[in-house]
């Protein structure tokens, strides 16, 4: 699944994690593929399998 980097940054900010949001800004590509970039997501404390549920309320998920 592909997700816009801005959605992941918004998720991290909503969790109060400004440091990881900044890290995501600098390390993630504009379109994040949850399979291809799973290691980067996990480094940011995001479980790619849980990402869909967490971002469900943000809308605009890519396919």
C-alpha cells in the first residue's frame, strides 16, 4: 500500500512525537510503500500492518 509521507508525519505529530515527525520528513520518500519501506516505518515506531487503521480517520489513502 502506498501512503503520502505527509499523512505519516501528521500521524506522528498527532501522537506528540515531533522528533520522529522531523525524522520522517527527512528520511521518507514522498510516497511511502508500506512493504518497501517497512524498515524505515518501524524505525519511526510505526507498525506497517497497523498503519491502515491509524490513518483511516485521516482519509486519502493511496492504493
